[in-house]
């Protein structure tokens, strides 16, 4: 694959639109329910990230062991411009979904 920035930055230089998040606008004090909800969301995400990292490492190790790709293949991968755009859109969708969840009461 060619083009794109492995860091996930937008290669077109376009200024991303702001994310509509619960923290947008003036700061607000959080109630105990809000804090509990925020902690629950944070812990759930941390558990998901841990599980995904573990599975990803397993997949990478198996692919190296099977000779499908060399060990440095992941680090040297450069996504295409289209792939970077898709990843950025997916990141934005996730963040906006989390913000909506935090705004529910």
C-alpha cells in the first residue's frame, strides 16, 4: 500500500470538523451519577482495548510464525490515503457514539 500517514493524520491537510462531545461548550460540574457513568465507560473501553491488544498480538505472532509476513511488516506498513480517511471516519464515529452515551441520563 502506498500513501497515507501511518500516524492516522489526515494527509489531505483538511481541517477536521469539531467533534460534538459532552464536553463541548462551557465546563459543567459533574454529578455523582455522571462521574459513575464516566468511570463505567472508561473501564469498559480499557477492558476492550486490553482484549483487542491481546488478540492482535496473537494474530501478528501467528502470521509471523506461519511465514505469512516478516516480523517488521506491521511497523513498516503505510496505509493508502483512502484507508487513512476510513480510519479517521471510524475514529470520529466511535468518539461521537461515546459522547452520545455520556450525554444520556
